[in-house]
């Protein structure tokens, strides 16, 4: 696995967009820029990328928990694939093996980990979805971090992202269960 760089971000939210104060919410994300060996190739066996997801989950998730400074409540994952890659390359780094080490690091994970993947240009951004790690119908915990690495992904790279938070959105008012439709 060829990692060009790893970028971490930590944000603390103290109010919503309208200025309504809230209990501080900390959100953290890690973005690993890795070479995509299948860029420009119609490859059927993507299992090599499964292992990339597993290894990065093992190394990044514990660092994110430490950066968060408390127990993670929400988590999520995303991948931004360079222009010579395929959308399925992002699915391969995210879905089969990344979740297990992240769940181990956050101490749970009964809910499906929200995810997003897309092919994008150099300096492109991606929305990293966050959701409650154990309660999939906790609507107040559904959130998004928009993240990017200014010099990635190059055409033959993938930016693998994983993130966590210690709370809901700022000042949530949507509801917390399936009856809130």
C-alpha cells in the first residue's frame, strides 16, 4: 500500500448556522491519500483494495478516537477516487473491510456505517456522512462533514476518509425515531 499523505481535521462546533448556541460538538476526520493500482485498468478482482480499507481502518480509527477526546457516538466513511479510477474502487476500500476496525475502535457499531464515494477531480471535496454508531433511526445524529485534500486525488489516487463525532448536529429539531417521517 502506497500512502502519499494522511490529513487529519478536528472541528468544534459551538452554535448552529443561525447563531443558536449548543453544547460543543467535536467532529474529527482522517483522509489517507493512497495510490490506486487499478487506475485506468478494468480489474475484476478488487480484493487488494479490501485490504487497504482494513489496514487504514486499523491505523486511523484509534487516532481519531484519541483526537476526539471522548467516546465516539457517530461515525462514517467516504472515498474520493481520482479521475482514472472507477466508482467501484471507492466501494472496494470502504465496504468489505473498513468497518470492522472502526467499530472496534468506537466500541460498538450496531448500525450500518453511512458512506459515500465518488470519482472526483484534484482538490475536489467529498461529503463524509455521519450517523449514530448503534441507532440507525436516530435522525438527530445524521450529519455531514465536507472535507478535502487540496492536492488530491491525483488521477491514480484514492482519498479514503473516515470520521467520528461525539454528538448530534448543532441544535437538532428533526426527531429521533422512525415515526418522524
